C-alpha cells in the first residue's frame, strides 16, 4: 500500500491532491508535495469565501505526523487571492493549517495529546521537535477548547490557590465539583479579589446565579467575592484547611516549648516528635504509638494542644448542624481557657467563621474541598510536567490542557 493511499484515507483535504512522496536528500524525512486539485478555487483566509487567484508564493514546509520514525513534511506553494469582498490581496486558506504555525493542525493535535501523557520535554524529544513547538500545539488545542467549551449547569464550585514560584506567587484555581463532574473552570494570576472576580466575569451572571454550593478556605479576598457574587449559594468552609491550620498551630506550640526546654537544660522530651504529633493516630507505626503513649503522660503545653486537636476531629462525625454547633461552641470555650495562644487564635477564627463551618453539615456532608485538594495535587504534577519557562501563560495552558476537560478540534483520523 502506497503512502499517498494511506494519506488520502486518513487525511483527505477537499480541493487538494497529494502529488508525490519521496525521501529527503539525507533520507531522514519524507517530503510530500501537495497541489491544488484541477479546477478548484482558492479560499480567502479573511472571509473564508472563494476568491480568484492572484499569484503564488515560495514553497512552504509544514510539519506533519511522523511515520515509522521518519519526519514527514507537506510541501506546498501558497496561492494569493484577490478578494473583492475584503478588497485586498491575501494568502489563501488551507485546510491542514493556518498562517500562524509551521505545523499542521493534525500534527499539533497529535503532539498535544502526547503532552497530556508525557512531560512537554519528553514529548519534544520523542518526536524530534522543540519544546516551543509542543507549547504551540498545546496552545492551539486549549484555545480551541476554550472557544468551544459549554459551561452548562454548574451547581458547585471550589476555589483554592497553589504556589507556582518562589516569592509568594500564587495561582487562583476555580473548579467545578458537581457530583460526577469535576473540571478546571478558571486560572487566575495571584490570589486577589480582582483575580477571583475575573472568573465570575468570564462565566457571566446567568451561570453565576445558578450556583448552589461554593467551597473555599478562609482567605479573606475569596470570602469577600463569594459574599458579593454568590450570596444565595451555600458557602462551605474547607475542613481540610481548618485541620491544616490546627496542625500548624500545634507545631508552633511544640517548637516553642522544645526551645524553652533546651534553654532551661531540661530533658528534650519533644525531640523528633513533630510527625509523631501531626500524623493521624491510625497512621502511626507500632513503635510510634508506644512513644506517643509515653509522651502523653507528661503535663506539657504541647500535649494539651495535641489533645485539643484530636478532640476537634469529633466534629466531623456529627450529621446534624445543631449538634455540630453545640460541639464546636464547647470546644472553642475549652480552648479559650487553655492559655495556649496559637490554639486560642484558631478558636477565635473558628468562632468568626462559625456559620460557614456549619454549612458543611447543612449540605448533608455531600460536598467538601477534598475534591479540590485532589485536583490541586494533579495541578502540581501538571506544572512539573510543563517545566521549561515559568511564565503564567505556560502554566495556564498546561492546567487547562490537563484538567479542563476541553473539547478538541475534529480529526479525520484518531491515533492510539
């Protein structure tokens, strides 16, 4: 079976003919000459209508999908047309690519699909192209996907931030977390009010008004925007961030007490006990359980903070908002009497956001930011796969490409 026959079967372009295929002089690539079909009319690249020919440009090379380890190029001399509608002489429109890229659309889709499986660098090395070409391919697919994306009904969203560079540089990520539907909806630069407002500007007031649930952490700019834009939605505070803040407070107590014991010349009881106290009890090894049991016998501020942290976990076992509220209020009262300032700070924060915490139970514990945390972990893996240029645009493309579940351009042939 000849290569021309295979191409006509996989990538047939109306109005054009594969003239012949041959090896390049160095026998490392295959060059396929393309010509207009006899009697066919060129198409204006501006108005996309047929237009009379004007002249021809020099032959161009378009990167095509590799074949059995050989690089493949389409060779074509572009026609210029004199379009009366546009009142200009412009280059014709060709179905396999556009004037912005040297690669064909099929090749860019091919690279973009592999870039979702491999890192961008590995994709470039595997197909003997450049990292920039892989980036262009991903940008082509993502741009198409965002233009043709259908938001539909969005019942629940989750918002969080991830750090993408040193120096407190963050991205604001908004996900759809409906039951059965999880996808990235928005990537914003920095974690500011303006950044988060950009998401609601993008989706529009009609979609915003139908959002029923919103999950977030206690970052004040997010809370303010949610109050303004989704006042009718049930705002659920992220339980995972609450636990993380409590662990941070416990670690602060441990570190301060450990330093004080060392300065006083006392036995270093808290030495190498950080993860012993921060890990969940069921995740401890046998020897760690015995050491923790011995440590809990001492009347230390760290031990009291640890017991408060462990007692707080009972909150998530309640199903009724009223019982959860009663437990939360009592825990805060006990913590405020503990004279442990980092834990008291947590208690004051929980009192301030009491209603948002109880919304988790009012939503019947069906939604939480656990899904968001899982997607954030995937986002961090995606950012590592796109290493190269640490610019916002590259990270935005990589995240949409991997987590956005965007529609892709149509392909005349699907490769496995």
